[in-house]
C-alpha cells in the first residue's frame, strides 16, 4: 500500500511539473505566429547603386528637372513665334434706346415713302482677327530660346554630378564611422579585461584600491563615447537612407571598399587649366552667359529695327432682329470694316536717351558685363580650389605613407608580444593592448585613405571628368 501511494505521489509531481513547464513555454501556434512575422530585408548597397537610387529618388533633383521643363518645351518649339495671334469673339448686345425710324417721302418718284432705321434694340456681331509681328529680333529670339534650354540642361547635369559626389563622399564617411564605432567597442572590451585583471590583483593585495578605481573610471568613461558614436552612426545611416529615397529606418548594408587607396601623380598646371574650362559651375555660367547675350541681341533688334506687322480681321454684323430672325441666313450678315493689312512700324524711343527703351538696353549691357565679371571670379576661385585640393591630396598621401609605417611597426610589435606571451615574458593584457594599438593604427590609415578618396572626388568634379577616372574606382 505504501508503495502504491509513493508511485501515486511520483506521477502527481511529474504531472504538475509538466503543467508548470507548459505554462511558461509559448505554444506552437504562438511560436509559428512570431516566426512568421515579416522582416524587412537587408538591402545591399554599393557606391554605384547608391548613386543610382539617389538620382532616381532625390526630391531636390526632381525639382530642378521640373523647373527646366518649361525651358525644354520652349527649346523644342522655337518656331512657334511665327504662329499668328488669333482672336475670335462674338457680341450680343441690347441698345439702351430703341433706334428711331426715319421716313423719306418721295411721292413724285415712288408711290410710297421709305422708312430707314428703327427695328429691334438687340444687336449681334462677331469678330475674327489675326496678327503677326516680325522683326529681326524674332529670329534672334529663337536662338535665345535654344540657349536657355541648353543652359537648363547643363544645370540639371551639374545637379546630378553634385549629387553623385555627395553620395559617394557620404558612403565613404559611413564606412569610416562604422570602423570608428568598432574601434571604440574593442577599446571597451579591452577595458573590461583590464578591470578584471585589476580586481584580481586587488583581491590578491598586489595593487591599492585607488588603482582599481582608476581602471574602472577609465572603462566607464568609454560608455558615453560609445553611445555617442553609435547614435551618430544611426543618425548618419538614417540620413543616408532618406538621401537615397528609402525610409529612415530601412535596413541596408554597405559593401566594403579596398582599404588601400592608390596614390597617383598629379600635374597641377594641367588639372587647373582643365578645371577652368570643364568644371560644371563654369560650364553652367558659360551657357547662362550665352543665353543672356542672345537675350541682349534680341532686345537690341526689337528696339532699334522696324517691325513688319501682318493683320487680318473680319467683323460680320447681323442686320436683322437676332431675337426673331434666323442667324443662319447669310443674306442678313453684313461686313463692316474687315480687311487684310501689312504695316511697317518703327519705334524710335530707343534712340532717345533717358527713355525706358534706351535704359532697358543699357541695363542688358550692364547685366552681361556683370555676369562676365562673375564668371572670371568663378574661374579664379576654381583655379585656387583645385590647387588647394592638390595640396591636400599631397599632404594626405604623405600622412598615409607615414601611417602605413606605423601600422607595420604596430604589427611587428604585436608579433613580438605574442612570441613573448608564449614564452611567459608578457601578460595577455599586454598582448591585447598591442592588438588595440594595431587596430588604432589601421583605423588611422583607413581614415587617411578615405580622406584621399573624398578629395579625389572633389578634384574629379572640379575638372569635369567622370567619377572614378583618377582613383580607378569606376
């Protein structure tokens, strides 16, 4: 009997334990529901793909393209200046006073008197007019329209190049920030190992408490730095995602690029001369200047040459009561003053100083001179900009070469430390410190490489060549 009771208690305890375990674990259905939730896929992004996405989705670029749409339509139809102005109108009116009847009595000649005037107070009339004004400025204006369209195309191209440059630089910057975060995380892990070793030494009576506290404070000081770096990286990723037209919380992964930049020999004089003629801003100003000169020429011919005006009009008038008689009877319609005309007109105001027309042309001359001076300033600024970029590239190249030597020394130090650790001459913490120093040296080299590549992007943009021409990263 006691054995049966014991067996019963054993089964009861097993059953309660099973029930308790099943209550703590999620059911199969809940696990299936949690596992079946859709997850946002991680989007792999390369520099070229980032540029493509930015050009397709950037709102500022789309606004620039939309602004140039009117110039595009005008540039494709410059001949429409030869289409005459056509105006069609119809008038139905009521006289305030009914027309009076006039009776002409010629009884010796005709048997009955003639009644003139009178009739309905309503009047119906129509009008059709065509006019076309031709001037030498009309033909020159066609060139102006085409020049403005070409200038708009250059503006769009410049905006695309600027966007591509900024996207590629932001891509490199994100990779650098990611490496900096990784370095800080490695430094924190190393600080944890130092704290653990200091605690062991403190418990063994090898170091005072103040040394332990110093190591702990050093570790805790790294936390806000890591938090700030990680937060900055997340914000940079969100800004980059929106730059590409993605949601701010989109998950994407940047493809790595080679760590070592290929340093090239630069001919300053050749690059400066190419930038002075090929930089997008300079090319855009050149196009705008050509359009402004064409506009000035148009204004000149419009003001200082005669115009030939072609005109045609017809004004049929209904001679009966429009409220009673049929409008479709051709005999009731009479032509009043319709005619075809050719007029030669010449406005002479532009020849008189201080008139509005004279001042208008002088203002156009001033605008052209001002733009020419502005273009000269831009060219000079571009030459100085390219020179500074070349000097920055040379400085970065020198620093990167020195940094590579530092990496080699740190790598050699780590190798010797590992050998000494295996022989019992160094502690593992010392080996970790040398490893961290090597990582910092590599990060410094990577930073110089990215700085060099971003300066190359600025140089490629300044001299007007496709990105990757100088760096070989097409």
